[in-house]
C-alpha cells in the first residue's frame, strides 16, 4: 500500500476562501463605517444652521447673503441639477456609442489605443478640462450670447469629462454579455443592428445603468469645472446661457473664510450633496432590482 499526503495545491483554494471571507467582510464593514462617519460629521457641523427651524431659510430665502443671515440654497441647487442633467443628456448616448464602437465596430489594431485614450481622458485632472473650457468653449458661446460662462458651458465641459467614465463602464457591461446570446442571435439570422439594439444592449442594461449612476455622482461632486466656467452668479437658471453658481463651487469659494452660521451653511450644502448621491444610488439599485425580477 502506498501512503501519500494530500497535495497542498488541493487544500489551497479552501484555505484562500477561509482567509478572504473575513478579510473582505471587514473591508466592507470599514467602508460602511467610514461613510456613516462622514455623514455624521457633516450633520454635526451643519446643526448650528439647522436647529430651531433654521433649515427653512435654505429653501425659503431666494438669495445667498450669509452676512445678512440669508442662506438661500435653492438657486444653487437648481443650477447644479440643471448642469448635471444636461451634461448627462449629452454624455450618455455618446458614451454608449463609443462603447459599441470599441466592442463591435473598431478594427482590432485600434481597440487597445482607443481604450488607452478613454482611460487617459477618465484620469485627466478636472482643472485641465476647466482650463480648456475657459479658453475654448466660453469664447465660442460668448460670440453668440454674452457672457459665455453659463449653464451650457459648464454642461459641455462636464459632459466631456464624464464621457470616458460612461464609455468604459458601458464597455465593461457589453463585454460581460454571454457569448451564447451572440450565437443565438446569429442563428436566428438577425442583422448586426438588430443584434445590438434588440439583444446586446438590453442584456447589458443593468451594467449600463450602473455606469450612468457613477457618472452622475461624479458630475454632482465636480467642483473645478463648474467653478471655472459656470459664471458663479447665485441665481436660478431660466436659460442655458445664464451664469450660475453650483453648490460645490459655492463651498470651494467661501469655505476658506466662512465662520459660525456661514460655515454651518456650507456644511449644509455638503450634506445636501451627499444625500443627493445616496438617494440616487438607492433609486438606481431599487429600480434595477425591480426590473431584474419583474
């Protein structure tokens, strides 16, 4: 009879599972705790401006004059939503089109350079986009409608900035579609257009939706672009050519010298932005879960 020891390679996967499970669970708990601590810190710093019904002034006051205890955030909130909505409206179809091109139409020699270009654009500092927008986009808009710095300028630059994020996430979602769907569509004699629009894109819709949420969250939190090209005028936008100030730009402009209620008001702006992103993520997760099992 020959006695042999079990191979260590056979035991390795089980040992790795035992090691990784508590480690990954601990990292997930740590991320959740950090998020809760950030929200708690924002809430703590914003309390002086929120207690005794002071929160009403953020929605009732029509202007932002902290020295006169006027803390109207609605104009800046509407400006932020207008800029992000228009930017996403521009970036979403272009990003999906880029992903479809890379996945299904681009020649093989072009795929890798194109991916690298998208990755480069995704990692480029936002201040570079802001400089480009200030020196190129703003003068073009100003030639047709003064002053040039506006909702439109900020949305165009912001759309270019989030477009690589949309394209890369959509590309990852398209690549995750099972090859059996491709084969089944080909067996049915579907055209390439029918395959893409009727099979592939619907199958990848959850990943594409996640990419849109990620891009929207990044756009909501963007500071330098809207600070440089939006105009920094506190007013509710009535036209895409109106200069406006976004919530993030307001925090960056005034946090350096703000004190007391003024400082608490800026932390309230940060709290509102955080809650917007959390609501967006919750809504996206709920919607995807609903349609996935409908």
